[in-house]
């Protein structure tokens, strides 16, 4: 249904996907897709987000990727604003209008931008041990606990644990929370 838009983006921009052509996206695919979008961005603006929303997952990914996280405040009585208001309390840049976004983007350095062949050169990404997801999943509690503690219990590094938790969250088995906490999804 969006063939014309697809052709225009292909001609003037970039089409990037981990999925094969013709694949019909499902709800669980969006956090994984948004990881790519946040990784390509210098900053992310969250305009509206309920307490448990994909927008908050994207904002968390952006923060983990070293991107600027910005949020528009909303009424404390509106459940669609509870997530954005929480992001601001946690340190996201408050956005009142477009000039706030431009001000933030102009202040960001370009030091993390890859040039020439940098995207494909350098150290290979470390592989996660085969049984890591299982060990991390078994170490999770229904009650929030520090990611460092989960990593120790699973015999993993905090970086390995964070990567595994992202996969477990995408599959619906885990929930990561602000403050470096995670728990088993109930």
C-alpha cells in the first residue's frame, strides 16, 4: 500500500532492514527495528508515551547507545504523558518547542560518527555464549534486581548481561527498569 513512498525513500534516502523483503512486521519486531533507528540518530524526542510503551523502550535504547534523549512534558493526569514525564524526571532534556531540539542537536559533537570504512573495520563484536540467555533468564527474579547482580549470578559480564536482557525483553521474558534494574516478566 505504500509502494510510492517506498520508492521515494529509496531514491532520496535510505532503506535499511534486518528482515527479508515482503516480511510482514509484527508488534514484537518494533523494538528491534527501533534499535536501528535510534542507533542512526543523534537524538530521540519522545512526544507521548504511556508507562509501558514501545517509545520508552526506544528511549532507553537511545540512552544506552549514547544518544541524546529528549521528551515533551504532558499533563500528570493524562496516562499518555506518564512515560514522557518520567523520562524528564530521569534526566531527559525537556522539550517545549522545536528550538529546544535544535539547540540540543547543535551542541552535540560529531565524535561518534563513523567515516570512510569505520563501520565495517575494527574489533569484531564479541559473541555471547550459547547458554547465556538461559543462564540470565534463570538468574532473573520477579522482583527488580540490579543488572550487575544478575550478571554475577549468571556468570556473565555486565555488558553480556545487558545484551542478553535486551533479547529477553524483546521476546517478552524480561523487563528492564530505570536505575540499572531488571526482572522476570510475569
